[in-house]
């Protein structure tokens, strides 16, 4: 009101006055519109954004991976603070706009900021629908919409209690599996008979339900929520305790997530007198009933329809940007949209209209063993709908046929098998068959032509294309396609990022495999080889031991160790020698022994005529020249004296070397021997990427040589200096300081956390010093020293794994395990 | 070498006694045989002696129809006994067949020969 006059005065002063653009809402759609606007008409607008959420623009589509723990919030930010600064955008975080004055052309925030505009974009998004049953406002009842909801769910998941998700659609299922990943017991309550009924047909919905249930999520279909039950309000504020269905079933719950749908947030526009139906009514040019005001995103209603998937919203954003930049011809035409479920390990893709009909034919492929289902719905010579489950690799190509309304009469028989089956002479990759306007990246609406442009302009790596076009920058599932486009465009000049594959059986790196084992929940070597498309039938001597270790580390207690994938020493728990005999090294805790143990060892040496007895560098005794078939008997005798395997053969905890410390030494400051023994008793049995040797010295004179070990402790008057990443083998390297600990308990906890982090990050056969060099000493310190919660989680995880690992392998074999290893199949020499 | 030998098939045991992707040893008077079973239940017999430094092939990791020697990692073909990759050398192979779940090996070539040595 008052601003109008100020306006007139200010405008005359500047030679090229920038128009003022105010944006209400800072979601993905307005973010995209501004990107496009700044490309098309840089410098033409001074932009002010009001964001009701107290943060920058992030990729809402990727909230589910944040919930499940596969991504962090930082990884899904689209525009960091720097972007707003670079483009001179004023961003009000945590400001909800409460009024639009169309006469005065201003928007006013709840904190009283009044922003005058020449053009206004309303992008207020949508509000989750809360079903109006009793108890829907109880504490512990959440919706699933933004980062705050995710954070609230994560907080609730810490109690590892029970969650009920109401709604078996896309968001509900993503929330359910995410909460399950976070350790909750989860049930899904769905009103309809089949899950995701709007995107899936019944057969694929059935496969999906099976996959969801296989993850331990219970599914209640045809289930109508009648009431949300609360705790007794008398002792304290009532919070949710369960959900009652209309058939009387009560599902106990500490958390209820409602994911039953969204409603456009149009109240602000309605109050401003704009035409509002279900959403804010816009014309094909995205303008509302006031031509200076655009509506964009989930709050807008175009062609009588509201939209919730990102692709059409990005199309709208492009139109708004074009209109603002002066292209009056730009119009929004909703095209078919495709849906993908972002639950890692469940691949489904659906698009178009796939309902049955008299005039429609369907083409179906099922491969039950592989869990593959594909259904194409054809009307006349056109593809109208598709559902892919299990193998979605041809989704982009088929979806392109559908969107273009292509005549499919020539490919009808073969299109099910993708572009590779289209009779091309060469074995062209999928991307070659796509036209320039085919969408490669569904998340960010990037077409093939745009990617080719970027490549021609000099982006010749995946990272560079991603940075310049945003293709594959969100969910990443099109990375392979983008790489194909790069290769097609520049040919052999394309050098994919130099990842070192594990071996010739795969193109994947150690790190990729570890990540995918967890993400895809692969729990056996054959499962890994199948899912990650191994090129050989059963791997090789390089990849199998690595996979065995990675699976063991990822699924303690669940994974069944595959002895045939272990190197002989670890398979028979002794060290093979050049003549085919074995050496036997019993554990000698902290390098301390006694007469009884020595006598037992001496007796074994005599009884089995063991040719050589040697003291090792790790303060124990090595019995060399034992024949394989003697091993179980030798172990039985050693076990009888209380001696167990020293794991001198393993990628595992080896020894803890000690000096005599304060108990005997006149210089000793702490009980280094005792600490060494306690460490060894705590750590033994654990498998690690490569061998792990420790030492504890009682004073800085360092007689136990702790400063060249994988992990070392040097006792000082004030406590314990912990060092790590030393080496004294192929390489010689002094250890790095990790931290100081005041007590033995703290020392042990920190070392447990360190070793667990190494177990999780180390590549197979990579010693601690190499791992530390690769990931950085500082980063390791940050996780095991500075971040106390992380340290505790790592140490807990280590302790959890140890319950399955601390079994003496010698005793198991004395008891008969793997007996076939120790006896010939036949002995014809005596005949 | 030119003299004709008649095949001498002997039953050395059931295939099931060998773990898949594994091997077991058959001890003979002058040598040891390594008898392998692949993931797809095929069986092969080689002298238990790597052409490189005599390592016991029976103790190696079996993959596809190859075995990696436990001593220095040479990979030897179970079908031909030839070292694979850049290495050159050949382990002796023996005719083997599986009948009714039993493994039969033809050891006629071994008769009267002292060229084989025990691996361990």
C-alpha cells in the first residue's frame, strides 16, 4: 500500500531497472524455474524467495534414501547457500507468507517482511492429508512430507519400537522400508486390496508385496483405520500407542506415519482472490487469474489436473521461466509420467495407462525365478502403458516410445526385450536408440540432446556432465545411460573414472561392491554375483575371498561363511608351508605363557615328531612341519591345555605384543601386559580386511615396538597414547597419533571403534596404514575420537559381531567340522 | 611311451565326498592325485603338484574349471593341466569319469613310473 509510491520514485533512477520477482515457496519446482530463468534471462530479475522451511532447496524426491540411511541431507541439497549468493537472490528461510496484496503488489511474511513484486510465483506445494479419525492429532502421529518429518521419524526410530504406516502408496512404502532399515518393526495399513494400485497392476503389485514382506514389513491390505489409540492422558501427555482397524484388529505402535495423499496448498491464493479449484487454477502459460502471478508445482491445477511427480512439475517450471523471460508462446502440456519406487533392491517402473480394455492388447513376460515381470499395454499401433518389475533396464526406451506416441507396429514382437532386440546390425547400447528429445534423467528432466550439447561443449566425464546438466545428479539410476551417451558422442576418447575393478570377473570396485551388498541386501556370494552381474560363473581366487569377507562384515550372525572361498590357510586354520605341510601357532595372550602351556607344547612336539619349534616375532611359538592330517589331533592336545588358535594364518586379529610394564619394569608407567591381554581377549576371533597386529608398550621407551604396528598403545604416566597405521613389513612407516585415553576401558573402546571402522571401510587385503592413507587420518579421528556417538555405535557393532566370531576354529574342527579337509579321499598307497 | 597300456579304472570314492568348488587328495604309492569337483558337479584329476614350484593344487581355490595354487597363485586349468595367463607349465592330468555318483580314475599311466613325486 505505502510501497506503491516509493516504487515510482525508485524506478526512474536506474537506467535498466530489474524487475522484482517474488517466489513463495522454495521447493524443487521454483528452484528449477529460477535455474532456467537465470540461464535464459540473466540479470533481468531481482529475486526474493520466502521459504516456510528453514533451509535451502533440496531434492524432496530423495528424502526416502535419507530416511533409510543411504544418503545424507547434505547429499540431496540442490542449491546450497552459495547459489543464492551467486545469483543475488534474497532468501528468507523460515518465513511463511501470510498475505498477498494484489493491489499493492506485495507479499507479507509471518515475521512482517513485506516484499513488493512485479511478478509473483506461488509455489506453496501441498499438504499431507490427515485422515480425520479419532487420535489423528496425538503426539507420535506424523506425516511424510519434508526433512522435519524425516528427522522426527529418525528420532522415533532410535527407540527401535513399532511403527504403523497408513497408506501403501509410493511414499508410504518408502517410509515403511526406510523405518525398517532403521530398526523398527513396521506394519503398512492400506485401504485398497493391492499396494500402489494407481501405478501397478495386480501381478506386479503382488511381487512388490512379496518383496516388501521379505524385508520384514507386515502388510495389511483392505484395512481401514478406525481410530488411533493414545496412552492414558492422566500421568502425562497422551501419545500414540496403537492403531485400531475397523475389523477390530489393534496394531501396537510407538509411531504412526500417515501417507495417504496430498492436497494442494491453495489457501493463500484463495485468500488473495485468485481462482482456485482443487489447486490454484492456471492457464497453459502457467499464469493464474492474475496475469502477474504464476502458480507452479503441486499447488497448481493445470488442464483440470493437479500433479505430484517431479517430471511434470519441472515441465511447468520450464514454462514459467520461459514466460518470465519473454517467451509468450511457452505452454505447459502434461505428458505421460513414469513412476519409480526408491527402495533399493526393489526395481519397478510404471508409466501411462495400463488398465485392461476391450480395445487394448497386453504383452506379458514373466520370469518367476528371476522375479521379473513386464507388461506392455498396446492400443492400436501405440504403446499406452507399461509396468516393469524386477528388471527395469528398458524402462527409459519404452517410456520414450509411449510418450512420443510412436508407431510400434514394426517392433511389437520384440520391444519387450528392449532396443537391443530391434534388429540393429551392431550391438548398440540402449542410448543409441534414443532420439535427442528422449528423457535420460527422469528426476531432473534432462533430455539426451542437452547431454550431447554439454559433451560437445567439453564435458567428457560423468561428473562434468552431471555438474553441467544435472543428469544423474539425483537418484543416479540413469548414470549408466549418461555414460553411454558420452561414449556414443566422443567414442574411445571417453575414459570412465578410473575405478580399479576387484578382478576380471566384474567392473565394480571394492567400494562399489561393499556399498551394493548393503544397499541391495545381498547375503550370499551367488546373490552378489547374480545381482551385480558377475562375468564368470563362480568368480575367481581374487574376488571370492573378498566377497566372503565383505559379506561376513556386513551381515554378522546371518552370513554363512563360505570355506571354499577362503584361502587354504583360513580354510584349515593353519599356515601352509612350501612343502605342503602346515605350521601351528597357538594364542599366547599378550605374549605371556606358563609351564603348563609350555609342557603341553613340548609334549605335542614329541608326540607328533614336529621338526621345528620357533619363537615368532609376535611373541608366541610356532610349530612347523605338521602334516595336514595331523592337524586335528595336534589341536585337540593343545586345546586340552587351554590353548586356542592364534589365527597366525588369518586376515584377522593376530597378536598383541607387550612389554612387562609396571608390574616388573622399573620404568613402566601402566600395566601394559595386562592391557595387552585384555585387548587380545576382547579382539580375538574378529575377521578384518587384512591382518591386524597390535602392541602395548609400558613406557615411551617402547620395548614392544608399538609405534610400527597397525594399532599401538604407548603407556604414559597420565594414561594411554593410542597410535595406529604403522607398518614394518613391505613398507616401513611410523604410526600416526590417534588420541590420548585416560583409562584402559576408554582405550579398549576407542580401539574397538577404530577396528570396526576399518572392518567397514578397508578394502580386502588393504592394511590399516594403506586404508588410513586412502581415507585420511583426520577423517578416521573425526569418527572414532571426536564423534562420541559414532564411536559408541562402532564399538557396539564390533561387540555385536564378536559374539559370532569368538569361537575357537580348532575346537570346532576337533569336534568334527570340515572333516573332509583333513583326510585323503582314498589312500591307495598302502594297497 | 609307445607301448600300449590298457586302461585301469579304479573307483576312488563318491563325488559327494568332495565339496563343490573344492578338491580332495587320493594318495598313491608314488604321488598324490588332486581330484576336483566344480560348482556344476564336474570332476577332474590332476597330479597334486603345481608346475611352478610343486605346490599342492588340491589346496587351492577352485573357480570355474581352474584352480589357483595356494603357494604363489598360479592358475591351472583343471581340464588340461596347463598354467593359465602369462605363466607356462603343465600339471599332469588323468582320465576321470563319474558313473552313478562314483568317481573312476584311470591310473594306468602311473604304473611303473617313478617320475611323480609326493607333494607332501
